[in-house]
């Protein structure tokens, strides 16, 4: 079992930056690929960014490519999402998730563990 807890959300002005963090419990963090998803009211949950087990490869949704950056520190059981040049349309609840995969996956159903989410609100 893996427990995930996100933090770092909040209210930020358009054009600003936030860094989200996710800490995982247990001693098996390094066997999971990790991802960030987001869900706005009335919309489906969507893939934002993913990172492989070792951190050697990453993947991003087209909507955030060049603005958001995912990283991980397996020694600390942490995964991060650096969000720059934020736009009002980035407003959503952001979730970190773990998948028993080696490589990055965008498939929501591949992720078996989910955090509780953290709210990100970007004002115009």
C-alpha cells in the first residue's frame, strides 16, 4: 500500500508560479512511475505530467508543456510539480498518483494510488 499526500496549492495571480509537492509513505516508492492529474469542476480528470521510476524520462500534456516541470527525489519519497506562467485555465484540484509501471504513462487507469488533491486557483 502507498499513501500519497499533496501540498503547495493555493491562490496565485496569472503569470505566477507554484510548486506542488507529494510525499509517499512506505519504502517502495522507487518501483512506481508517478503522475500529476488535475480536475476542474464539471470536467473529467486529466493527465498533466508523468515521470518514470528512476526519473530519467518525463511526459507532459500539451496544455502545460514548456510551463510545468515534474521531478522526483526517490531518497525522500517525494515528487514535485513546478508550475510556471500560470493561467486561469490551470485552476483545478491537482492530484498526485502512483502507477506500477517502469515508464511514463498517461493512462488514468494505470494509476492505482491517489492523493487527496490540493486546490490551485489562478486569478486573472
